[in-house]
């Protein structure tokens, strides 16, 4: 069974979103990192990059595939996790803490209500 923290929002594309003041932190779920297996590289976006809803902002490469990561909502990238440049495996070992990918300032935070809660995500992945 995947770890699915109760205090996060989730997408069908297996991203998690944590509200942190007037920003959100985004990463991939435990379920996603298990499916990808060993993550070996991530292509990170630039700080200041403006994303539309469902725009691709990163590519995660594992030993078996490359997967795009999408912005769940529109906004501006305010920070990237530069630790992933040297240690992309943090997304495997600590997907919800050290393995976060970006921070964003959302254009409209009310869009969070359209995302899944932990129970909805459990149902989505069949756990």
C-alpha cells in the first residue's frame, strides 16, 4: 500500500499538492515513485516560469521510462528543489518531504477544491 498523507491534495496524474501559506508545494506521490522505480534524473523548470493548468513543467526519468510532470493549476514557479539535481532519488526515498519538485504561487487558489483528497486518491489508485 502506498503512503497517502491526509493533508494533501492529489491529481489523476499522481502529483501531490501541499498548501504552504500563499504558495503550494508540488511533488509526485509514493504510488508514482513506486511505478517509476529508480529515479535517475529530473529536468526542472526555471524559477519565474509561468504555467497554465496542466502545462508540463518537469520530466522525471527512471531506469524504465521518462514521465512528464504537470502543473495541477495555473501559477508561477517560485522555487525548485535544486537538491534533486544531485540526488533525484530523493523522490523515491522521501517523496513527500525531501523529494518535492517545485513551489508555485497559484493564480487562483480556489482551484484546489477541484483536486482529490486522500480518500479520493486512494479510490483512484484502487487502494
